[in-house]
C-alpha cells in the first residue's frame, strides 16, 4: 500500500470530472421536482442519453453532435413519462420506474454493435499560461468543456429560480398546483416543459459518462448514477448550489475509493465499490431531518376539473 | 377535443379489462418493434406467447413456466402489499440477493453434513436475511423519515457488490479450481431444492409462491391488517384518525416483502441456479415490480401476471435462439407492458369524453 502515490491536485481535478455527470442529471431533476413532479426515471433517461450520444458521436465523429443527440434522446424519453403522468394521470412513482426499466432495455437494444469501440475524443480546455499554473492550473483550467457547462447550468438554474418570473411561476406550480391553476397558469404545460428539461439534462449527464468519463459503451454503465442524482436533490433540499456541493462530495468519494483501490489498500475492492452508495444513504439519513423544503405538490396528480 | 371526466365510482369492468388491453397493445407495438429489427412480427409474437405452451417442445418449456414464475410471484406478492399502502420497496433485487446469500450460507456452513433440518434452516436463513436487508430502509424511514425508495435501491448496488465479494471470497468453492462461485447445492442432497414431482418444475419455491398468494388474499380481504394497508393507501388521513400506526405498517410491509424476496432468492440458489455466483441474479426483483402492477396489486392478478411474465421470459429465450431476437428487445417488451398498463389504467377512474367541456 502506498498512499503517497495519491496526488491531491489530481484527486481534486478528477473529482470534478467524476461529479459532472451526476451534477447535470441532478440539476435537471431539481427543476422537475420544483415543478411538483417526481420523475424516478432519471437512470433510464441517463442510460438512453449515454447510448444516443455515444452512437451519434461514433457515427459523425463529433462529440458535440453526440451531446446534442443525448439531450434530444433524454428529452424524448422523458416525454413518455410526461404523457403518462400529465395526460393519463398515472402514478408518478410507477411511471418513473417504468421509464427506468424501459430505458435500460432500449439502451442495450440501441447499443448492440457499439461495444468495445472508442468514441471520438473530446478536446480539453487548454489555455496556454493558465493551465500551466501550479496546482490551480490543473484544477480550474484543464478540464473538458462539459465540466464548465455543468457549472454554468447550476448557476443558470439558480438564477432562473431566484430572479426570473418564469422561475417564480414554476415554483408556484410546484408548491400549489390548484392555486397556480386558479391564477391562470398552464400547470400541465409548465410541468411538461420541466420534465423535458429534466430529461435533456439526464441525457446530457449520461452522455458525459459514455463519451468522456469512461469513455466507452457497456450495458448498464450508469450503474445507479441516476438514482444517486435523485438522492442528491433530496440532499440539496431542492437548492441548486447544494446540488453542486453534493455532487462534489459524491465525486470525491468515488475518486477516493478508486485511488485507494489503485493504491492497493487492504480493504477488498468490492467493499470500496460499495462506499459511494453507502455514503449516499448516510447523507440521505442526515439530510432527511429537514423535511420543510420539499415542494408541497411533489408527486401529487393534477386534474383541472376535479 | 379529448378530455377526461372523473367517474363517480372506479369502473369494475375496466379494472379487469385494462391489463388485457395493455397486453394486446404491447403485442402490437412490440410486433412493430420486432418488425423494425427486421424480424417477422407475427412469428416473433407466436414464438414468445404460443410456442412455450403449445409448441413442438412445449413439454420442456412448460415446467420452466413454474420455475420462472415462482420467484416473480413470490416477490411481487410482497411488493404489492407495500405498494397498496404507498410504501415503495423497489430494492427487492437486493433482498433477493441477500436471501440467496443467507440460505446458501446456512447450507455451506453445514456442508458436508446431511440432515433433514438443514433445508428448513436455510429457508429461515434466507427469509431473515432478506427481511433484515429490507428493514434497513424501513427503520431509517420510521426513525429519520428517510426516503425508502432511494435507500432500498441504493442497497441493491451494495448487495451486488456483496454478492461479488462472497462468490469470490468467503463462499468460493475450495474445490472449484479457482473459478468464482460457491459449491453447487444441487449436489448436496440436504440442501437441494429439488422438484417435488420430478420434471414438473414444481419446487418448494413455487409451492411457497402459491401459499403466499392464498395468505395475501386472506390478509387483504379478511384481516384487519389488510384493511389497514388498503385504508392507508386510499386515504392516509382517515387511516391516521382510525388509529393505524404508520410506523408499524411501514415495518410490516417492508419486512414481509423483504422476507418473501429473500425466500425467492434462497429457493433459486438452492434449486434452479444451484450456486452462488457473481451473476446468478437475473433481475427478478425488478421484473416483479411490473408483475405487481400488471396484477393490479391483487394476489390472484399477480398469480396470472407472474405466469404471463414468465412466459415472456421463456418465449424470449426461444426467440433469442431460434430467431436471433436480441435479449434487450425482450427487456424492452416487458418495460413497454408496464407503460401501456399505466397509460390505459386511467380509464378505470376517468371517462374519455369527446367535444369541448363546459367551463369548470
């Protein structure tokens, strides 16, 4: 065992990469839940995004096209959920589960023939002087573009919810859909848009895993990241900046356990691989004391004439 | 303009018709999907739904129906109790794995001793292990208000790692030439969950599934606890005023579903699967969620739904080998079934009306 082989600067830099996928998916789900909808299909949308992005990136040779396709794929799948819960008034928990099961099947069907292929590389940001700075250079300026897109997304969602009129309406719909309806807001339409946004984010996060983080395609490769994204929203008490905090915490645990595995610590690999999930549970327990923050209409079915 | 109008009473006729409608819609859209994959849709549907029952080799496949259906029904019965009360245990897969580890652990501890008491102890071990695993989200929910959906699901991934660790380490067969996986319990008579009647597929797990169906039916229709479960699901506030303790109900529902999932895992590992290995679990815990909903959370419905789902598993395998249909297509087919079910379910409590409605 050689713990000194773990370089803290590299650790922080790779933590940011490890956190990005779950962060993007979680910030999308945060919008969905603030609109009062609980979409448990994040895992399914992520893996669909992962394969859509991967396939398109391989076919076109452009990672950007891949990310766009992943966004569309995730959003398209989420519209199925939107149809079930907003028009057919189905139970949101069951519909979300269905979305995950369906997405897992769909992705492995689409992914046939893409196993063992390397996707086109995504360029890293490389600013001549800044990236070469000691310590901060690698951490702040040496990542691929998607890391910054993720951070920008968190900031944008925060600003949207806090300062924009549309954000206020979205929150009103999430807190009390009957009152929002009485004020003349289109509850169903707003929720569908929120669900589609969540789906797009989940797809983007999934593509980040298959195109940059891993990068290759294997069946079931998201391995519960989508569920961790859901847990992250609870952890964050539905506040955007706390999603960032939670994602970095999760990323830190993931990277640390991988480093410990590589350093050959005496704990068996399987127990180290469990740790992100166990820590998620522990964090959920700690955070669930604060119940007051959940949007009041979360998970409730809205039917205008009832 | 299409709109929905709430029925005064949920329609009984549609309650029975919607699962059938969902199955038919899935066949149609699944057929389209198979056609898109370049397979003959009619032949594919016939291979999946007809051949295992009445085809040329049906004598071989019919017992498989019980082997696959047994664990699905057993797990789904447990899940349905919780789902009715709004308690969402979706980590049955993890409880299934733990049950298998518990049962196999007992058997391997006694190896190579023979005795009549070993199998009952294994049953106990499997049930307790599954129940204990489900108690983690249960106790956390009762004590801290933690979301049971997320915790029970996280524990699936933990259980999978535990399974890998066990089959590579503690439970590895010392005479297995270094291959991962435990001793084969089929070759250990005291622990083998053999067919009760040879070549029928009817092993103890299937028997347990049938018993569970009967008990669940009695519980829900004739027992106060079952009434409390239904009341909590339909009117949580009324249930509270009636003195139903939510904490006890949560622990009961999670405990029983965990124990049943654990039993399913134990019967599987000591019978059809035979040994603890990295990938012995085949996703029954997740498919059982579909089974529970397809059976409309009713014990008899679940019995039928479990058999139907077993049919798609077996038919899917046949279609895989004879038509080259990818396994993922079957998985998608099953997911589709749940989608259609949820979509048409709206007709039980709402009525479709054409034309513009008056202002609400």
